[in-house]
């Protein structure tokens, strides 16, 4: 697949997803506020900003991002500190910084991209000197695995204390996928086992120490969402499943959702639960087409990763593909009741400026990787 052809397919697929997202945000927000065009106007502005950022990144030599990665992750940590100590809680979580009282900025969305850049840069530098550092399993654990886990857990831990379990899961999952792409090694199996067990143990602890997380997990395990009709912990999932079930094979028709205005909590019909509205209005067929678009975009980005002759570019592209795939999976799986409900946006579809801008910027980086370092 030639460079320009691959880039063109990535751009077209991204545009289709983004335009569909705008349409569904407008559809889902029609009855939310007196200002009918409020959400679609903001989302359109963010799409334009994200598109400009994507174009800039496409023209930018992505390899220079290695030199900026430490600065970017440092800025991310500073902003995560600001969020924790100075932002107000919204629905029990501290994730947003208010911008001029008009909109909000969510640092954790950009943390995903900057984490990918930093961990990829770190691994690239490590790869250059690994023969001097890694002689046996002990050296591997001391000089590679422990630093790798510390880098990941610092970022993931800061997001976790903001009560953003969904983004925390995405960060640690990305780190595992990048570990797969890393050529470190003869020690992959032990690295993977120790990493997975570490994340699993910390995940169990984080659930146990937070009552609301434990309650949400127990609700899921008990299946309370299937019968809940009150405002208890299973209410939102119950209403989401009603929406999806009502849609059937072909849906109730575009704009015809009942759940979006009358039953889903707050503005979740255009944020975390937008997939349910898509399934309700466009049915199983519409939902499967959306999933197919995600899978195709992920395939194209992974194609970039396998085609590039640059190690840093390979890791970054792999991380971005993992980010989109994991986030889409978590959102959809939570909506259909496969996993407990989490506050994770559907990539390029859900309303939210930080998510859209960060994702479009990452697509620009992928285009730059494919354009500047293509070996096949």
C-alpha cells in the first residue's frame, strides 16, 4: 500500500467518523438546551481546531517529537496537579479546567497522546543502549521493566486520583500494547506477566478503596441494571440497554430516539452513551458499520506502524492505534453491559473538545510518520 494511498484512506475514514460524530451530537442534543445549536457549534469549532492541529502535525517532522516528549509529559503532569488541587468536582470527578467560564479543558485526554510520545521516545533511547544494560533477567527487570512500570504508573496514578478509572485503564492498556511492539527482547514473556499482574493488583486495590467503584462493580456482577427502574446505581445502564434493545436490527429512525431526552442522565446522550443512541436510531446495522469503520482505521494505522523503518514512529503509531481501539472497545462494551459503565468518550464521535482535538492531532502524527518514514 503506497504512502499517499494509505494516508488518503486514513484521512477519509477519519473524516467520515468525525462528520458522523457531528451529526449524532446535533441529533442527541436537540432537546437538551434552549439554545438548540449550542453543542454542535462548540463541537464544530473543536473539529476545526483539531483539523488544523492534524495538518500542522502532518507537515511537522514527527521525529522531533522525541526531543519534546519529556517537556510535553512534564506539562501534562503539571496540568494533572492543577486539576487535582484547583478544579471543581463535576459528578464526583475532578477532570476539567475551566477556560474563561465558557468551556472546559480536560488534560487527561492529552495525557494519552503525550504518554504515547514519551514512552515511545524512552523505549527508542533504551533500544539504542540495551546491549549495555541487559545481560540477564535481573538486568532486564532492574534497568527496563521497573522504570517502564514507574513511568506508566505515575501518569496513570495521577489520572486515577481524579476518579477517572476509564482513562487510567486506557493508559495502562496502551503501555501493554506498546510493550508488544517493543523489540526489546528475549524477556517479553516475563515482562508481560509481571506488567499484567502489577496492573491487575493495583486495579483491584483502586476498586476496593473507592466505595463508588466497588458499588459499580457489584452492580455489574449482580446484574442489577437489568431490573433497575429507579435512580439507583443500575439506572443509567438499564436505560442504555433499553435504547439499544429498542433499536433492533434497523433502528427506530434518525432523530427518533426516546431515551436521549427523557431517560438518559444529563448530557450522556451526546457523551459517554452516544453509542446507545446510535444503536437505538440506526439499529444493529448502523452500530456494526460504525464498529467496522473503527476496525478499518485501526488496521490502517497499524499498517503505518509495520511499514515504517523508524523505531520511534513504529511505537507511536502502535500506541495511537491501541488508544483508538481500546477507547472504542471500552465505551461500546460498557454501553452493551459487557463491562461496568465508565466515563469514556467514543473516539471522534462523542461531544468533547479535548478528546476530539487530541485524537485529530494524533491522526496528523500518524500521517507524518507514514509520509516521512516509509520503507515499503
